[in-house]
C-alpha cells in the first residue's frame, strides 16, 4: 500500500512513488526533507496524540531528514518506534535529558553517518540546560547534527529549532546565534529547520537570509502552493489567513520542490501546524 496522504501529483516534478510505500527521488542524490511541529501531547486537544500519532508517522515516514518540534519524551519514543529505518538525536529543553519539549532530528541510517550532535540553548548561556534567553518565557533550544552523506560524500550541517512565541528580541538573537553557528560549520550543505514563530519579512528571517541562508519557499523551482500558512490550529477551517511561521532554510544546495501537507482526521488537522517539506538537490 502507498504510505502517506500526499495528493496525486504534488511531487510530480521531484519524486516518484513506488508500490512498497517508499519515496524515491528521480535523481538518486536528491533528498526529501521535512520540518513538522507535531504539537506537544496535550490531553485537552480536540485530537489527542493517541488519536493522531499513527497519522503523524504515516505522513512523514518516507523522508530522508526530519526535524520535529514540541515533541515530549513519549512522543519522541513513538516517533522512533514508527520510524525504524531512521536514527535520531535530541534532548529535552528543561534538563538536557528528557524533561520538557524536544526538537529531535531524524535521518535515514542507510544513507547518512552521524559525525557530531549537540544541543544549544538559545540564551546567553547556550551550554546550560534549561537556561532562558532574553525576553523568552521558556527555555528554547537548537538541536544540531552533522551528517555524512554516503551517497554524495558531502557533509550536511542541520539545526532544528523552535523560537520563542513571546519574545521578539529572543527570536532575533536566536537567529543571530544560529547564523554564527552556520558561519563556522564548514559543511558542504547547511539546513535550518523549525517553527521560528516568525513570518516572511520579519527581523529573524532577515538575519538568517543576511547570513547567506535561503528560504526554501523562495528558492524552490516549483511549489505545490505559494505562501500557504503553516500555523493553522487543529480545525480545518483555520488554513485561510494562517501565518507562514514554519520554515526550512538552505545553503549549498538547490530546492527543486517545496510543499506543505494537509493531513486530516475527521474535522481536524493532525497537528496545529502543517508539515513543510522540500526536495533538496546537493
């Protein structure tokens, strides 16, 4: 059976479906990359994690590189169980172990080797677990990994993050911190994934673009839709006028395709954010 709920033709220019449920790029070097705020496990939500967990995994299981935001430890465990072909890294933002929300990165083990992994707190004390930066209300983290792509021989530096929903200064300074991280990465390809709580044209995105990173939405050769919002809330009526705050930024590779996914269970999206995905060509 074909896995996932991608509409027919959405990836027509970038990828090809196979009947075993996998997704294979038309060019063997191409990668499928996704960022997805999966919403923390809140039993008061109209669609609980238990009700949507399998649909979340089915919607993203075929990607090569995946970044999640807001995942609690039990959700990371569920994602890992549902993604047996992937390895992953990520810690809780509260204590650097399992406490609080995680921003884990997953990657296909049959293609990538892990070279380095670390977590930075988006604060003036980036190596202190639980530290809160500037005008943020909560700890915020960036999960950072370097991968060796055995297929192309290239090194990919990936940061996956979730910026403050409260602090404008915290968002801008977090963007500056990550820009500096990428400036010394030495990687062939840089990727920034995340819920940045910042719309196009905002200061954090301008900082990232000023450092040489490109918004994959703007860099893409083709899109399934243009300027579609990503923070929708669970009810499906929330798409119209939704802000585009979930992003993928790229340096060192082209973007043949950009899209978002609307996976629905009953009258609800499977998260209060839509997943954003791209085809990436080294």
